């Protein structure tokens, strides 16, 4: 499903009408895991800044819902389901992006899954593989495929969570995937410095999203941050001047790590 509209914001002054464009007008962002949680919040925040969007997730119904919601922002939207674990599915996503937009300015690698609290001696291999394939290999596949579309001045944001440099018992596959994703992100940053592409490690602490239903259903949600808070910080980092960057964006609830 695609939506194509032209955006124009009119601000009134005492004597004239000023046609102002939002900061990310006509830029293009790809957001993975865009149908819920932090990914949805980032998509909303980017849309509010006039950014055109490629929205992807595994489920079509969620993408349709988000596309209908964001259509009111009068931006171009491509909603394209994708299973990040499958190279062919990723290639199809990038081909669709190239056809509609020709380029990417922003890549938000947000998609990720968790698993129930299980100690290593009980952790099934298929579950280990699914988490690693989604959180680490999926990030690699999307990034590798998207690099040809990212120009100098582009930005990549990898949502790692604070689990990228901490450990929590019972979350071995999730922790391993996030530690690996941090290593991938740090390496990518050094490789892309000469090309003028910024790479940001996003490390949010406890955020009120559905992922907690997987590994801690009774988590104290009232102490957590909202996804909109994370999205606001991400957009602010993207809007920095080209010669400045936030390399690690760690955001924690004032209550600390829960």
C-alpha cells in the first residue's frame, strides 16, 4: 500500500503568509519493526518532521493500520511486509524502496524479538537461532542491502537496548544478539566515517512496549518510559548538523534499570 501526497505547511504572520517546510521534508527513512512499540513511535516522529517513510514488519495488517494513521501527515509512504531473517525478503524490500524513492537518507534498524526467561541449560536451539536471526542477522542483511541507497550525510540508527552492554540471567539469546549487534554497529560506524554516514547506537532502558510480555509480564510499567520519549530523542539526534553526531544514545527511566 502506498500513499503519495505533497506536504505544505502554512504559518501566518501579521502581514504575509510564510510557506515553511519541516526539517526532514523530502527525506526518506526506512523503519523496520514499524507496526508497534518504538518503531511505530519513531515512524510517527519522522512523519511529523515531513519525512517520507518505508514501513516494514512481518505482518501486513499492522502495516496497513499504521499507513492509514500516518496518511494524514501528507507524506509518501511505502508499506512493505518483510521477514528480516530471509535474504530474498530483504532484497524485495530494498528493490521496492529503490523503485519508489531511488534513495534512502535514514535507516532505522528497530525490529527485534525477545524470549521467555529461560536459563542456558534449558534454552532450545531453535529459539536461540530465531532470536539471533532476527536481532542480529536481520540487522546485518537490511543494512548491507540498504547501504547502496544511502548518500553522504545519511544516518543509520540501530536500536540495541541497554542489553547491548549488560547481562540479565535467563535472557542468553537476547543478550547475545544485542551484544553482537553492538559490535556490528561499532564496526559499521568506523567503516562509514569516510563516507560521511552517521551510525547511532540507540540504547533505551525500560520502555513500555509489548516486548515485556515475553520475558517479564509483571514488569512495573508505570516506572517505564514511553516509546514517544525514545522517538523524540532519536529525531533530535538525526537533526544534528552534518558535522556532529551522537554515537551512543542511552536513555534510561529516572527510576533506573528496573
